[in-house]
């Protein structure tokens, strides 16, 4: 019976990927719905199907996903499909309901350029102040992976009152998105400024030791490019080569990013990286699916949590999310325990936060299986609002692509705390836009 169920899931996932490709090529647009459908298909359709039929392809260590889903697979798959259809239907209903809106096109080159500089300066300040907490730029870079893993307290050279600035470092990404907007909308390019912004962004992302931000920025640039040009975009051999090259780079970042960041603490990063690759068993390229397996696996765990002695969480994690971003060392309050800690404990027995539940499991944790359609309807509605905003030129096209990727990737983790941290740079970018749009008049 399970073979039939996972066959349907695999077929649905393949058809979904083909639909995304056809939509992208025919319409020359990459919208939030496509990004969501891609990540959802990989997480809930492709990965669990491959792990079911050919677990050895992914690796023996990945089979814990099947261990926690030995119950009613039909029921689990049913809500995976219903959740996806609920989000997609809500998206299209919201898009169809929008009213015609007049688009006022203004020359915003100077405000956008000022916005680029503000984002760049703020990112540089955050990098400097944050790195001082660990003894400087080189020390913060060298120990970035250890700090991200939770071992940063022993490395502090100060009291650490400004560690929260780490989450504002990615605001530098909006400087690159702003420059891309200037180039696409006004054919204005500043090569030197672009190089400086690139160096700052790469430095900041390396200091945060995370792969998702590199991939997210690349995806946001793709969304910006195709949403701005639309039908004018041409798949020339040069552009196709750039797209294929970007996809290959993204694939290797996702596959080998952890090994690279772990090697940054060595005196010779290249030698340590080569040594880690040689000593690892990650010669199977399909092991990249291990990055997505927890989404499906957590559904059975959430079922055991909710319909066992614990009970529903009634979306309390959404309420706790804003509290999680408060700097503990300054306000002196204890942060609420995130949903990822409970999910990780249910799976591994370890009290840690390294395994977030994913969207469907988060819906189950929050309101049982009724929480799945509730959550996915809201999710589809938000995606539609963001895609509608991309029609407006200027600042919205700078900020919205990043928010779309954040909602899909960080929001797709199923932990509102992760989403709140990831949205902080966008919130500060919006705060910078308000005076530029409303109060500063360029003559």
C-alpha cells in the first residue's frame, strides 16, 4: 500500500516540477508561487518518495525519516497534498480578486542610490560592532561555524551586549538588489560601488556561516531580474550560461557549504576543506536531499506530540516569535522555547533546536490536522500579496524578492522564530524606505 501512496506522491512531484519549468520558460517570470512550489515539491514530494523507494541512494543515516512515519502514510500524504492545494488555490483566488491599480512611474534613481548607500553603511557598522565582540574581523570569521553551532560564549572578548546585530548584517543584500534595480530599470550601473557591496555582503554572510543566505540572495536576484524584464527577457546563450552556472554554484554551496564553513577555523582553509571532503562519505550527490527530509518526517512526530500527552500549541509559537528577537543580554528576560526544540527532542531525544518541523508539521503542532489548512491558506494569501507587490517598480522590487525567499525558505522551516530573525533585515530596510519616499524631496 505504501508503494502506491509514495508512487502517487512522486508522480505529483515530477508533474509539479515540470509545471514550474513550463511556466518559467513560457512566461519568463519567476514569482513567489514558483519558488514555493519548487521547495514544497522537493521537501514533501520528491525527498520522501526517493527515501522510501531507494533509501541507500540518500544514505543509511537518512532513514530516520521513515522510522518516525510508520503509521498511516495515507493520512500523512493526504494532508501534504491538501496543504499544497490549499495554498495554491488561495493564491490564485487572491490574485484574481485584485483590483486594477494605476501604476505611477517616477524617476527614483537618486532615492534608490541613497538607499543603497544606507544599507551598505548599516551592514558595515553591524559587521564591525558584531566582530568586535569576538576580538575583530578575522577572529569572528575564523570561529563563525563554532559560533553558529552555539559555542560562541566561550569566545567572547566583551560582555556580548551587541550580538543581536548579527541578524542585521544581511541588510547589505539590499544594496546589491538596489543596484540591480538601478541597472534593470534605469540602465544605471556603478561598477566600483557594486564591487564594494559584493565584498561587504560576502564578508557578512561568511561571518554568519550560513548557506541559505547566499542561495537566498541569488534567488532574490533571479526573481528581481525576471519580474522587471518579463517578456523582454531573452534566453540568449550568454544568459543561459549564466543561469546554468548560477544553478551549479548554488548546488555545490548547498552540498558542501557546511564543510567549507567548518574549515574556516583552520590556518589553511583550502587544505582543511579538501581534507574534510576526502574524509567524508558524501560522495553520493543525492545526499543533498538530507537537507529536506525533516519536513516530511516531522509530520508523524507532530502527530505523536499533539495526540499524545502534550496536546496542541494553538499557534503560541507565532506569538512568541517577536519575543525571540529581543536581545537577552540587554533586556534580561528569558526567551521562550521554540518549536524546533520540541521537534528535535521528539526525533532524536536531544534537547536542541537543529531540526525545525516544516510547514505541515507546524500546522499539526499548532491546531492538530485542522491547523494544516488554516496555516496553508494564510501562506498562500501572503504569497499572493507579495507577488502583487512586484508589479510596482522601485523600492518594492528591491525588498519584496528577499521577503519572498525568506517566507519560502525560513517560513518553510515551520519555526516562526527562524522566520522572524530572517525578516529583521527586510523590516529595517522598510524603515529606511519610509523617509526616502515620504519626506526627502529631490529637486
